[in-house]
């Protein structure tokens, strides 16, 4: 277990990493899980927070990519910045180097805040780059939202107004959804109607509740065993 990671394996809390690829519908699945009772941590929202004007990540972005990525109110124009970085893998890597440390620290704080309120919570982190960044060991369960690559492209064209070339570029800028399957503990097929996805989430939630209960029992058993060992040492 990496040092400093507030992982569920240290207690009863169950940490679920929710991931996928662009236009797969992670946010839809996150809302469904929230409706079942999960606590949601949205990495995109964390990124927005750490990129607020005059914060360290904001300064790093402006210093690296120039003032042209700012709106009139000095906030980051994410569409303009995205156009820059998605066309150049090195620029994307540089952006990640600037933003990710602040985002991961904000995530750790969020997990600990939830732990303070609900030690037995099921926490779902909506984290698009979870697998690319090798963060699988930070989570008890990896939940992958899947749609076929051609459906990703179709949704980007219809929902985001991208040209076919832009949509393909966005999809190709990320790790293939097919390559992510091997890293997943649970897969949600989100290619069909919403009702089908909801039915899958209903079943998955039952699995997560069962895993959290088992984890809580294991944590309690470990605590009791440790207490007995301590008493024997004192005696």
C-alpha cells in the first residue's frame, strides 16, 4: 500500500475507482451510484478547484501555455487549453505534471473528510486517468464504464459538436477503452439504454455493500487481534 494513501483497506471505508474513457458516461454512472448512497469525488471538479485564479496550478498553466488560455475573468478557458494539449502529447503530459499533484492532495483531503463523517462510507472517485497514471492500488475496487470506440466517436460528434476528425483525435489521445478492460474488477456496459445501465448499477451496488461489510468485519477482527496481542505483551 503506498504511503499516505487514504485507502479503504486501512478500515471499513470502501474506496471505488470509477474510470473509463472520453464520452463513455462516467458522470451518468456516478450519479446513479450517488443515488444509491455512494459519496462521489469528481476529479474534474477537483481540477477546476485547483485551477482557480492565482492558485499554484493556475500560475503553472499560465506560465507554461501563456495568457491566451485565460478568459476575461482570468479563469482557465478549458476548451482552448484542451485544443492545445490534445493535439500534442508532450503538452498534455506537461499539463498533467502541473495539475496532478494538487489534484491528488485535494482528493486525499476529500477522502479523509468523508471518513470523519462516515467511516463505513462507499466512496466513488470519478477519475478518468486512473489507469493511465497507475493509481489502481489506491482503490479497493476498479469500476470501468465501457462503450465501444465507435460509439465514443459517435457521441462526441452528436453531443459535443466535434467534427469526425476532432472526435477521433480526442479518442486517440487517451488509452484505448479496450486496453483498460484487463485492469477492471467490474465493468458497466453503458452502450445501451439508460434503464439497462441502471439495472447493472443496482446489482453492482449490492456487490459493493457486501464487500464493504466484509471489509468492516475484517477491520474489526484485525483490531481485536491487535488488542489481544498488546495485552499479552503487557502481561
